[in-house]
C-alpha cells in the first residue's frame, strides 16, 4: 500500500515503523526538522520536511495515487484539513487524529465523512476505555477479548509466590492438564520471547496467555494472584481521560477523583453524579492519605504530568494499593513499567496507533490488537478454503517464523490447539505475531 503519514511524533513514528516492516510504501511529512531527521535516521521510509496541509507537498508525495493518508499531528485542524485536501487529490481513504469530542459526537454539526475523512481517532477516549477494562480485570496487566468474549488473552506479571516460577513450559502443561490455556509470549525486561517447551518462567516475567473466559480465575491463581473484587478506586487527574474513566466506573464502583485545577474541579463535581471530586495536588501524600488512598483497590494516575503520575503510583504501591495504572508520555516506559515498580503503564499515542493499525489491515484479518510492552500484535484471521493453513496439521505446516497460533474459533467452539490440530476452512484463528510476519500470515490464510 502507498501510505502518507502527516505528523512524525510518537504516533506517526510508531505507525511508520510497523508499516515499513510490512513493506508498505511510506511517506512521512512533518514541519519539524528534528522529527523528520529522526525518521530518516531510524526508519526505512521517506520523510519530508514541510506542511501537511500543503496541496503541492501532498501532491508531490503522491496523494493522488495513495491508498491511505493518516494525519496524526497534535492539531485537530491540521489533521482534518490534511484529510480533506488528500481526499480532493484522490487519496482513497483518510484517517484523522481528532481529540475534540465536538467533531466525534453523533450529533456533530459537521460529520467527518463530509470532510472526506474515513475514520477519526480520539486518543483520550481510546485510552479511557483501555483503563476501564484494566480496572475491571484488576489483577491483569492486559485484557483482550476474542470470539465474542469466549476467549481472552490476558497479561500477567508473575509474583514470587506463583507456582509457575522456575518451571519449564512443558512441565506446566503436564501438571495442569485440566486447565486449557496456551502461553503465547513472555516479556522479560526488554525482550519478547515466543516460548517453547524448554523455556523457564521467572519471577516478574510478564506472561501473555490465551484461555477460555471460564478459566481466567484459575490463570490468575497460577500467576500468584487472586481475582479480587474492585470496590474503591482513586483517580489522579480530572482531564479528558480521568473524567471519562470516572463516568464509566461511578455507577458500579466507589470513585474518588483528585484534580488540582479549581475550575475543572467544579466542572467535574457538576458533571459526575456519584464520584467524589477532591481539589488538591497529586504529589501531596498527606492529602492522598487523608482521602483514603490506603483503602483503595486501584489507583489511576492520568494527570498531564508524567512524572507526577509515576511518582504517585509508586507512592500508592508503597502504601499497599494492589494495582496502579499510570499514564505516561514516553513510550519506553510502557516496556519498563514492571522494572520501575508500576503495575501498568498506558500511553495514549500507542493506544491510538493500535486503532489505526486495525483500520489499515487488509486481507483476511478480522481484528488486531497490540499488547503493552511487547513488540508484537494479536491478530484474528479467517482461514480460506484452499489456503496453506488448511492443508496439514499445525505441526506439519511451514508456519511463518515469529508467529504462534493462540486459539481457534470454530462455529460455537473455542479450541486451544496442539501440534495435531488441523485448521478447517472458515475457522477464525487468533495468532500472536511479530509485525514483520503479518504479510506472510495473510498469504498463508488466503487462497
């Protein structure tokens, strides 16, 4: 595909990196010389310095023949105008990063499609939804659902009391024959391991496992955790993300939200129906203690200050809070979350990039998701009649390197496959894969 990316910040850079690994023809446009230089130095794509809303520059970059333009600059107006111009020039589809909810609401005066925009992405809304999912599955670091909720991929950090510690993968399979699951990846420090039977689990490993939904509690127990009911949540930061999380949780959970800005605190108090709004600084440990941080099941720090988010989460852990979730701007912190003491780090740029990648995917891919801190994706593919994947048992097919089958959804059944499993036409197959293997997987599942 011919793809133009307007904006070389973290979202644009991340998208360009993944899409270039899949051998798409990528052009990145940004007005900042330093960001353009970073792309040219690190990625095998063409980066151009200039305005993303210049019709001449877009034309020179091939917008008239492009399959897609993705506008992910920090400015809504630039993103929307870039998409409109590209659409006029002949670009087939466009995606705009738009944070202003006025443009995304169902009753918006001007609809995105009227401006030639195929899809709008609101990073704050996407991140808020992700945080809510993590709260509801409080002991997991990641939660993804497939097969209409019948199968889950959960990320679990192994505690020291986990019975998996120092055991090989093949021993676990032998010891727990009644538990149907499959470990598809292990994140250890900065490494992503696609496990084999001889890999040994270690303390603080972040393990990603596929299992049927009814076995999730047992998987949590194996990781040294128990699925505790979340009753009390404290949110630091009443901005777009914090307010949306509070609105989503306040009907079922006791929510306290701490906001430093007086005017915003008043607005939140008027808007939220049940959540308690507290005006104060998140770095004030005495305030947090007074407001009952030690009684919280989950502490969420989503203020606009990354340092405050990290430090307050570390303080919360020190005071005995079971789970902490921090919003970070630096994407490297997502990978390092466990090593610096955070339970979960979320990044709105990576969350937005995940939705964009899902839209871009073609072929037989039904859905796609990205796991935090792991340079890999989970994709769901449809096996076509006559495709290579349907011709032999899994152990006998030349499956693309860097990919592993997690589960098979066959009509009303969900199967955790073994080597002897044979994929049938029309099976939906959930695969854990490194980005570079996706083109080969598409071919493998197509006629």
